[in-house]
C-alpha cells in the first residue's frame, strides 16, 4: 500500500508538534573541557597553486585553432570554393574510386605518399 508524501504545510504542522530534546546536564561544561584538552593538529598546510586559472588559460588557448578552422570552413563554404580546394589536394582520387571500394587501399596510399599518384 503506497502512501502519498507529505506536503510542505503538513510537514510544518507535524514539526511544530515535536519538542526539542533537552541536553543532558553538564553537557556544555564537558564539551568545553574536552576542547581545551585536545592537542593541536599536526597537519602542515602546503601552499597551493591556483589550478583553476591555469586550466582555464589552457582551455582558451587550445580553442584558438578550432575557432580558426571553423572560420576558414565557413568562409570557404560561403565562397563556393571548398570543392575546388579539396580536389586540388590530391585526395580526390581516393574519393572518386567508386568502381570497387575493396581495391582502394594500401597500394594507392603508398603510391600517393611516393608522389606517383596525383
């Protein structure tokens, strides 16, 4: 049998009916005595570098090439010269090999690296 959870007002009414439990007699005195008897900590705090500033600086510096490549891609795409730029790189021979995709592979890559394939 599932019960519905209490609403905020019902919970407030319920909590007003509960009395705060009394502290045992002498509790504050015993606590103060324990605090005065306790030894100091032997933890040594070392100076900390500000890690957040170096991480944010590295993040911004690493985003510069990404933003530049995005801007170049948008520019070339808007000019309509992107396809011409890609075909002049010599990679179009790999992209145009649609006759049999299984024949394009290591041999063509070696020819391209050696400059025999353009």
